[in-house]
């Protein structure tokens, strides 16, 4: 007689174990035992049977990285002419607009250009009046054509000189003044953003190569999420990413996407990164802030059961199938766990198989531990 009778310490109910399944030949082919339970035993063990389903599996992948400010969002403030710093109109941490005056310099070059412009403008006015007189005399035939041509040439030369001086003054950040007033040289912000450093003092003589201040525009913040070769095999531009700041978990960030995947070099060496744009938020965020990105990876279609449906005998993973009412047998499978799900692989699996989703550990204990 193949079946054996076990007496449980907590119950007088019997569990009959057979060497073959009366409902299917699969159990016999796999060399497994079939376990029989009464309805009372199933209810006491909380056995729940669900049909096996094969569905798409998405894996949530967490990437870590840091925020970065791109080159077009950073600026250094320089003077376009040498001079002495007369006034500093900004401090570190201040928010400035593009074109805002940050420093005033006493520059001999700028003052000389302003004087040249004033003198050239006065000569131009004089030449213009002379030309008008020559044109009036020419109408009355009281002047020669040569004198009229010379007056016109003088006006054109002075106009060209004024255009040149105007361009030079505008390049320095000065507006041409025809009244003769001389101004200190203003140094303006090249872009909008926060002043992250001021590197000069009042009275310092500076040259054009001297950095006076540094500006960072945080309205166009990006992030580099570090990758390994494993993520590089499936991560593509355009994939959706949900960003999160570990230091500010309560700050919501709208979803973004991967702009490009690249290799970057920094002080830590060469690394693979997924570059994403950080959506704008009301709170200012700065560079080098730790950041996380969550994205989803499609892994394919798998047979799925709850993780508690998988049991082990030695190193082999099993699930229990119900072959008939009250009869269960273990099926060996290959399993991969993802969160609370177990992804199964076996040639014997097919959709609709009645799988024990809850209570499998009780069945395994009765089949293997008590029998041993």
C-alpha cells in the first residue's frame, strides 16, 4: 500500500499521501507525490486556488545621480576694458536680471572713447552746417563744385567716425552721450540667474581676463543619472522618468524623459549617464544636488503568481497544482522574484492551470517535512 497516515499534534485529521496522481499522469511523470486534503483541512490551512495567468511584466528601475547646470546656463562676469573697481552693486546669492549693472569701473579707455565721441560729434555738427552753407551758395552759383564736394566728403568721414565710436562704446556697455558727460564703465550681467561668487574688491585694478563674478541660471536645470552596462542595454532616449529629491521628498516633480544617453568625464572619472531635464518648480534647486530617477523596463510576458505561492524543497522551487478536488501535487519551476510577484518558467505551465496561491507552505510542510 503506497499511502501513509500521519497524525498531527494539533488535529486528529489524516492526510493521505500517494505516490501517483489519480487525476493526471503529469505528477507520476515528474516523480512527485500527490497530497490529499479534506475540505475541512483546506479551510483550516487557508488554501486558495487561482487560475494561472501569463501577463506583461514591467520592472521599476531606480537610478541615482545629481543635478547639473549646463554651460549655456552659467556665466562669468568680465570687464571689456581694464580699469579700477569703483562700486560693487551686487552680493553673493543675489538674483539678477540679464543686463543688470553689477559693477562700475573707472576706465581710462572708456573715458577716452567718450571724449572722442563728443569731439567727433561737435565736428560733425560744424561740418553739417558748413555743408548746408555750401549747398545754399551752390544754388546761387557762389561756390565751386570742388568746395561743395569737399564739404560733403568731410560730413561722410565724420559720420563714419561716429558710427565706429558708437559701436566701440556699445561694445563696452556705454550709450553714446552727445552732451559731453562722462560716465563710469558699467559691467552688466550676461544672463539671468543667481550670483554664486564675487571675486573682486573696491579699488582693485582689473583687466579683461579677470573674473569679477559668476552667475548660474537655475531655470534650466538638468540631471545626470548614473548607469551601468546593464541599464545601457535597454535604456533609450524618450523613456519616461519620475524624478525624486531624497533631501526634499515632499517636493513634487512632474514626470520627465531621457534626453540622451552619453558618457561624461568629471573629477570622478568617466561614467555612463542618462541625461534628463529637471522640470521647473517654485523652489530653487542648485547643482550637485543628489537626485533619483524611477523608470520602467519591459521584461516580457511571464506566468505570474504571488510570491507566497512558491515553496522550496532543497534548492528546487515548486508550485502546487490542484489536479482534482482535494488533490494537489508539486510542480518544479524556475522562478524570479519581482516585488510581491514570482515569475515562473517551466515547459509544463499553461494559462488556466489551478495554482495554489495561498497555503502552499502548509502543503509543502505536510508533503516533505512530515514525511521526512
